[in-house]
């Protein structure tokens, strides 16, 4: 009776793990865009920023973390009968914990623009870095020709020490294009572009 009950509980536990794993696989393609954006808007966003954005690398990393967990659980379900034991469970738990840095890095990967300059926290960055407008020597305006149409693709801000900060151009940044142009003009920053020789894809 006890063995039968234990077997039933194991089967229920396995069924739940299978369900959770399927949900993880499905949600990994949607959840990152909701969770990362929601977290960053609550923790980092301020009205003093006139532009705040999350790099695509943050979403991909969070997605990778979720898929990694799903794969580890899948492998556990496949091999649990063969390698059942305390050691195997602890190894699985350890492998699951390895995914934590991926989530932390993705949640702290962002950049924003304000009157002081560009603020960027890289995916593998320890802390936020500030690049003041006064220290920018040159702005590279990058154009791309996509399907026969040429348009703005990136802004590359080059610092006096050679450091380059790349900000992708999108609809959200387009709303503040006039602000960037004003800052460039006021700080007398050199501007170069590749309009006559755009990136072609």
C-alpha cells in the first residue's frame, strides 16, 4: 500500500514536471519581453530620462536562461529512472542554479539618454557607466539599405579615449531624434555618416 502510494506520488510529481517544462518551452519565447521590460520600468526608469531602452541581448539572454532550465528538467525526466538517486538530484539542482547569472545579467542590461549623457549597463557589466555629452568626440550616423530602402540604422558615439557606444535606431528613438541633433550641435560634436555607402542586407 505504501509503495503503491509512493509510486502514485512519483507519477504525479513527474506529470507536473512535464507540464512545467512544456510551459517553460512555450513561455520562453514570450515571457522575456514582458518580464524584463516590466522589471526595468519599475526599478530603473525615471522621468528625468528622455529615452530608455532595453537591448535585444537582454531578452535573448533571459530567453536562453528559461530554455536552459527547460532542457535540464527534460534531461532529468529522461534519465531519472536510470540514474535515480540523491547525487543525481543534487547535480540537477546545481545545474539549475547555474542559470541564475543569465537572469541577473539580462535584467540589468539597459541604456538610457538624459541631459547629462548616455548611461549604459552592458550585459556583462558590473555597474552602469556614464558617457557625458561633453566627452563625445564624434558621432557616426550609420545608414542601412534594406530591401532597396535606405534608412537610419545606428548612432555610434565615439569618446575621446576611443570607446564606442552604439545605440540602435528605432521608432522610439526617432521621437527624440531632434533632441540628439540639438545636443550634437550644442556640443559641437563632429558628425560622419555612410549615407553614400550604406550597409546593404
